[in-house]
């Protein structure tokens, strides 16, 4: 079972596809779960404490906004842990009240810089594109070690 | 700063989304209760949230997924259900993260179609090759040079 980083990190479709084809999806829910289930100081809403931007210094320089560094404290370890990545390039939902465009750029850079297999996709807008989308993910995941089969 | 003690430590919470013509969230929740009376199961407008010991949650998810594999989708969640930091009962408005799910659910019928069509694709053209062929290629430097030269020569 390979660890596959998904972007957008909150994507329902990618998370389901990766798990369905027998691999482990790495997304933001896992990082948030880890923080929510760890005792410490109360830091609502996401239990991201003032310590996190310091951890983020591993991936982003000190002059980079603390919001980017705090996010990287969650996403950075997953990028380092990942054996492969699937990216949806037209995901507007990755930017907004919970997402950060600069973090997204840094995530893309780090993924491509690591040299792991990366599958680039766009959201399907028709049934024919849906077929290609699903089949491409299956083919990509089958090439990874210990791939599973579709149900 | 005050102390924080987590609830439901060591559990996993997953979302189960159902977008099926044959199965409603209510049907799904009944099946889930039958399969796992010991887990915390919450029925929602889009499906279920299931919380419990990780191995038990995974086994119930596999049971539910088998009911309609091409129309049931599963995703991990960081928070347990009803958490006051996320639950809209406390915050008002949509739960943060709902809009992302709403957007992806609007496209999920194409994914369902793709999953249903998977067995018919075996032996056909590789989808990765199709994607590669459709990818926008950068303009060839030789072609740019030819365009420049044509432009320069036309102005004599």
C-alpha cells in the first residue's frame, strides 16, 4: 500500500479513489485529526497552536506569513511521507476561507521538487471525461507498489 | 490559555456520501446500525458520519460500500460529529468545508459513470496516454523562430 498525497487536500473524490484502489490517501483530515486528538492547550478551531508556524520553518522561510508556515506544519510532513501524488489543477475550492493560494503554490513546488510520481488532472465536466478521470487514477495507482483492484 | 482534553481519543471519523438513485441516507443509516450497533453513527443530508475504533469503522465502511459501490464515496474527517468548533448548530451557516463537498458532489455523477465504465475499458486505450495526448503542449521554439522570421521578412 503506497501513501498517496492528494491535492486539494480536502478532496472527497481523490480521497475515495485512492482508498478504493487500495492505497492510503494523505490529506488534511489526517493532520487535523492528529491535532484534535492530542491533549494540550486549547487552541480552537483547528488546534493549530503557536508552535506550528515554528515547525513550518522547515518548508518556508521566516519572512513567509505565519499562515503559510502553520499550514505547512500540517501538510509538509505528509509531502515528505508520500510515495506519489495526485493533483487536480483546476480546484478553486483549495483557495478561500480555509485555503491559501501561496501555500498551494508551495505545495505544488515541493511535490514536483521531490521527484515522486505525480498525476496531473482536471475535474471531469462530462461522462466521457469522468471515464478518463477514473481510469487514469486506476492506471496510475496500479503502477505503484502493492496496488489494489477496483470493486 | 486553558487546558484541552480531547473527546473520542483514538477513534476515526469518516464521511460516507451517497448519491444514488436507489439508496437514501436513511436506508444507509439503517444498514449501518444493523452492521455496527456499537459505533456512533450520525445520519446527515448527504449520507452518514461514522465514528469509532478504526478497524471497526473500516469494516463497516466496506460493508456499506458494497451496497452500491459506484454511488457511495468515503472520506476521512478530522473532527468527531457535533464538535462545537465545527458543528453548524453552534456556528450558524454552513459547516466550514461544506462548500468543497457541495462542489465535488455536483461532479460526482461523472465519477459514478467512470466507475461503472471501468470494467468495459479493460484492454482499451490507456487513459494516461489519452491525458498525455490532450495536454496542452508548449509552443515549439523552432515554430516561434519561424514566425519571427516570417514577420521580419514581411516588413522587408
